[in-house]
């Protein structure tokens, strides 16, 4: 057998750099498929940056600079363990293509409009990182679920919501084109962690005081589906995707 040349190795890494590595799908979470087969021991092969959730919906994943955290419903952040498993996450190697600075106060709506001007096309995938000071950040963390699992629309009804005010920290996540809704969450899907790496969650709303924005453009998506009985048997065709994702990922107000 021929050994792989150094050049081939370099090429495969370069290809990885340009992709979103997508573990399972948003529609399977909606259906209550909360146990996956993707272990965090593998995570660094597929990215140094990402967001997602954990088996039994036990917390929110956030990672950047190769450091990954689990934000639990007790409001605290825990370093991710190799034995932690995820039923849904989006990962990438973050290499910024675009730098942008926000110097005045900006609401979520204003920032999203600004980003749409900055991003070359809404039809591509982007990883986004925002480091700065936030007037407010409103988050939730999903809560550990016990079997038999209820659909996510039900599961999020008891989710704890956190309001952070005048806080330094980092918001990271992805822009997903509308056509990929159901695989991931179309539009902006963002998670937050404070500067001390103590607390955070899935972002519903925010107001920027000032922040540095970095955007990493992605032309590839690698979709990895769970090799589990639950996923094989799930009926993923019966969901009203738009309403379901809005109810589970959008601002409950
Ligand atoms: Zn989320």
C-alpha cells in the first residue's frame, strides 16, 4: 500500500478549513432525537470553533480558539470532556476572511442588517465571532431531558433564561442560508460566553456596546448523520420546520 505523501495530508487539511462540519440535523432535534453518537474526543479533528448541544439536551456547546465549553441549565460553564456526546453541533476551523468593527451601540436587528451588507452573499455559510462589550445579552440553556423524550417544542417550555447586562464576552455562531433550514438553523444561530468563561447560553437577543467582528466564509458543508436506531426510525417529514425552529430557537417573547 502506498503511504500518503505529505502534500496529500496538507491538501486534506486545507479542504477541512473551508467547511462547516455539521453533526446531525436541527429537524431531528425537533423530533426529540436527543442522543447522538458524536463524542467530543473527536471534536478537534473537525474544528476549533463551534456551537451545538449535548446528549439528553444537557446544555449548550460553545467553542473557539480550540477551547470548548458546556453551558448548563445551572447557568455555569464547564470545560467539555472527551466522553461528552452531541446529537447536534456545527463545527469549523475559524480562519477570518472579514474584519469589521462596531463602535456604536447596536441592537440585534441593526447588527444583522449591518452583517448582511458586510457578507458577500447570503447564499454561503459563515462562521461569525464577536468579541466585545454588550449592553445586554439574553440567553437560554436547554435542560437535561429524561426518556421518553418529548419534542423540542415541549422541552424548551421550561428552559431557564438568563439576562446579562453590561458584560464583556464573546458571541460565536453561524450564518446558514435559508435553503439549509432544517439541517441547521437558517439565519444567525449564536451562542454566548462571558469573558471569565463562567456563564452563557444560546442567544435570543443582544445589544452591542462595541465589538470586533470576524467572519470566516465557508463554501463546503460536510453533513454527518447519526448511526443510531432512533435516527433511522425517526419521522422527520412531519414537522412544520419554520414554526418548530422559531419556537425552539427564537426569542420566546
Ligand atoms: Zn443554539
